């Protein structure tokens, strides 16, 4: 899973470092948009109007090795 934050003010996008978020907010903290978005702030303009996009990892890991 990857999560990308997008600033609605300056239109900058940044992939979030999920292990760093876990370390900062705790392993028991939820990573849903409603929990993360209020804590987000754009590193460039300081805007707080942030959107989050969740993308599953769809790469076929080890698929080649398993088919041999």
C-alpha cells in the first residue's frame, strides 16, 4: 500500500513515508484518511487543505521465481 498526499493550495504531491508516520503517531494509530488528513500540512506552502490517495501495491512480486 502506498499513500500520496496532495496539497489543494499549491498542487504539490508527495508519497508519504508510512513507517515514519507509524513511528511518529504510534503503531496503534489508524491510517485512514479521516485520521491522517487533520494532521497533514504541506511542506512547501504550509496549506492544510490536503487530499490523500491510497494505492494498493499491484506489482507481481516473486511471480517470475514462482513460475520456474
